[in-house]
C-alpha cells in the first residue's frame, strides 16, 4: 500500500478555506482548494475585522420584542428584503430565541473559546513578519447615541468581565478626539483594545494562498457544481465545471454558497457514509478607521436598536 496520504478537497478559497488548507498541508496532508475566484466573495469585500476579544453575542435578551420595529425601520440595525422575509423569518425567530437569558452565558463561553487564540493563530499561519505587515491590533470601538446606558449594557460588561476582556469606557469628547467629525449624537462608547483588523483583506487571503502553494498545496480555479456521496470507496465526488474530483475528506467553506452544495446531502454526510465532511460559512462586518495607533480603532456595529450615525460604515446603538 502507498504511504502517500489521500488528497483532501476544500471548496472555497476565502479566509476559512485557505486557513484550513494551510494548517492541513503543513500537518502532512495533501490539499487541493477549489474556487473559481480565489480571495473573492466575502473575503475580498469584507471589513477585515479580527475580534480575538469577542464574547458578547449579537442577540441578547429583550431583542425579540424589538424585531418588528427593526424590520420596518429603514435606518435600523436589521434590514431584510420584503420578498425574502418569509424565508428568513423562521431563522430570525430562532436567532432571537437563542438570546434568552438562559442561553446567553453558554453562547458567550463558546464564542470566547472559539476566538481567544485568533491572533496567535494568525501569527502562526503568516509568520511574524507578514503578521505585523498585514494585521493591526489597534482595538475596536462600540458607540451609542444618547447619555443613558442601553438595557443590555450591564450584561455586556458582565460577559466581558467573566472572560477577562478589557473594555475602556469612552465619552463624547474622547470619541470626537479619536474620530473627528463623528456625529454629536454619539455620546458613549467602549474601546476593546484586544481586537484589531487587517489592512487589506484581499492581500491577507492572497498571502494565505501563496503560502499554501509554497507548502505544496494545489489551487484549482474551478467551480464546484455538485457533491455526490460515494459508498465504495467511501468518500465524495465533487463535480466541477472542468471535471470530477474524488476524495475521502471534504471541507465545504464556500460561505453563502455552502448551503446549496450541501442541500442534496441534507446538510450532512449521507447515512452510512463514514467519510469526513466539514462545513463552515464566513460572516463579514463593517469598519471605519483613522490613521494613528489608538485612533486606528475600528467602529463596530452593535445591533440593539442601532441607527447609522452618518453615511459611512459607523453603526451605533440608540440608548
């Protein structure tokens, strides 16, 4: 028998797919990444925020009752195309139900476990020189309108303290020094200094692709069309616009397109198929930046009755 490990196929050459591919290739596996436009999609157009100190769920207690108002507020924190609403509503309701008080701490613990080593992992993937060239650990700023604390403010502080995450309160004058020209309606904020961003999302993902090829991995400029489970030998056939590829280990990291590829499988490997399959979808955010260190913090969206402070990528919360 050959000692050469079987080739792993990864669908999606965004940040998730290429990070996974590089770790696998460096561990001694043989990896092929399939994507018609490497470093495209969300990994090209996203804000590049890197949130190692993240432990506050997006959905918190009390938000369910606000959902109807948000859906009809054009400047609110949640926008859904009316045509798509019937399809999205079941997911929205499940998401809001996950924000019940009994679930928030468990979700927060899981978020912290997932994110806490983010910066160390990026440094491991890129190496120190590329890490410092592409990533800035300059913090993120969450901002609110009005002077009164939002209903969830105390819970957010409790969650950050639970996980040892630093948070520096900011007042209106602090924010205007950091972000000249910010709306005077913005009166409060909090700086999370342990978070950061990449200076160029596309260059970051392109660097991962280059490192993968240097390590012996393969980038295939093909479009995955269909995944077909195999019983003998166990595994998967991936039909692309060029031909068919076979594997016993498949990673689906195609973002919004993952669901379409997995739908024929019921979202999981077919019964009796013991080959391994992993699926993951990436979510992008928004950012705003200034030039120097502490003033280079990102302004983040907090969806608790939020309204844009201006027409840039700053999202705020109404008190």
